[in-house]
């Protein structure tokens, strides 16, 4: 069992906040910090005990590598053995930002960070607090998302506390994160470039750099979701009809269903209980709120969630992949 520790929460803009964060890391502690996607949980790169704690506090399976967060492009050469030309062009185009590049690792990178393999994932987060922190630390910062394994990634400091309160030393709170889904993970370590995780940078935006790249990474591990989630397909009138039919049947069985409607259709469900979770023209908002929504739904009184889908293109791929993970993990 992990020892209980006192988890402090400080606002990132408070005077001395970054110094406190550095002190925690240098003392072997774990620190949750904001990025533009979700909150990360940082430990020092060359501190084997702190890296070990990253696995134990999250309940994370060994062999799952951590992303190294950098403050500037030159840091890549500290951890990557080689950087292909296309990686340099992608860094120019997308960094700082939510694109993680998997590259051949230098031998110094600890095995725990590499997941036992020969590669390392790197990105520069587009968040002033993360950049100041990593810049002042002066070394790459390994950090998984700051949630318990199997839970949606945290988009607020409160989510971090709910999952990891009493297990980590410090949370740097900078309010809700802007993007709300994790970075896209792109394997450029040799062989054919592949998307390992669909994320905030869309396949459509990567294709101009890699004409043979296929969409991918939309599976991912299931969430352990305590409520039943159904994700519908189709569109328009047929979609509305099948959702309504399922709702009525569930009601008749004594269930408490809730419809997660698109803004465009919400008016068509009459008296049935519904909330709008996304709209065609406001996909970014849906992504930003998705993980907070899932956490709220899990706590609420409904026991069945009927989701209308967004289109599987652009950011919609990442959003739909997270929804399906919740649907698969439901019991
Ligand atoms: O947006 C994000 O990516 C957030 C923020 C904190 O940066 N981080 C994040 O980390 O989501 P994590 O550990 O929860 O997910 C990282 C994913 C995992 O699926 C991991 O297997 C993959 O990236 N990954 C990291 N390094 C890798 C490597 N060297 N080879 C293959 N996959 C890698
Ligand atoms: Mg994660």
C-alpha cells in the first residue's frame, strides 16, 4: 500500500508557486500540473523512486511508457537518438501543442519512461505554467495524465484531487484545461508512421506532412465506467427515432435513461429527459467538457446514457473514441 501524504493545492499564479513545485520535484515528490490538454502528473526523470511512484499511485500497468514534456525544441536531442526530417517539420508546425512524437530513445532515458522499449514520446505543451515549470527545471519532465488508470483524464484540479488526493504532494491549479482531450500520439520511430492515439491534433492536419498516414489510434483502453453508455450511429430523423425508441423501452423496463443530444436535435425529443452535449459547429466545446461531463454523469441519478454521435472527422475522431471507451467500460 502507498503511504498517505498530504496533498497541497496552490493556484499557479500565486507568487512562489513554481518554486514550490520545483522543490516538490527535487525532493522526489509528485506534482500535478496543467497542460493545454489535460492535467499531467510529473516526476523527475532521473529519480527511479519517483518514477516508480507514478505507476503505483495511478495503478498503472508497467510497460506503459510516459510522455516526456519539454520546454523547447533543443531538449529533444537530450532524449531522442535521432530526429527524422518529417519530425522536425511537424515540431515547427505543431509545437508547442498537443502532438506527441515517438522517436528512437537515447540509452540514458530510463526504462520506466520508455515502457521497456527503444523509443520515447516527446511533446512541448502549449501552457504557460507547464512551460515555466519545465523551463525552470531545465530537464524533460515525464508525466502521464493525472488520473487513476481507467478513469477519464482530469481537466480540472478537482478531478486530480478526487483521483489522487492523499497520494501526491502538490497540485498546481490553473483552472480548467482548454482542449480537454489528450495529445495525438504519432509513431515516427522507424517503419511506417502510425497514429497510436487519436487526439487533439486531427489526422486531417497531419496528412499534408505524411501523405500515406492512415487514421488510427481510436481504440484505446476502456474506462471503468459505473453506468451504462450507448453510443448511437447515423444522423437526422432516423437517429432521433432510434434514440427515442431505446429511451422509451428503457423507461418501460424501469431504467432512468438520459439522452445526450446534439444541439440540432434537442428539440425533437419532447418530454424525454435530455441535455445537449455537443453541436456540429461547436465541437471544441464538446471536447473541452467531455471528461467533466462523464465524471458528472457517473455521479448522477441516471443509470443509462444515450449519446447522439458527432461526425467522425477532425477533432470528432478523438471525441468519439473517448465516448466509445466509456461505453465499452460500462457495467
Ligand atoms: O495530452 C497528453 O498527452 C497528456 C498531457 C499530460 O501531456 N498526457 C497523457 O499521458 O495523456 P498518458 O501517459 O496518460 O498517455 C500517454 C500515451 C499512452 O497511451 C502511452 O502508451 C503513449 O502515450 N506513449 C507514450 N510514450 C510512448 C512511446 N515511447 N511509445 C509508444 N507509446 C507511447
Ligand atoms: Mg492517461
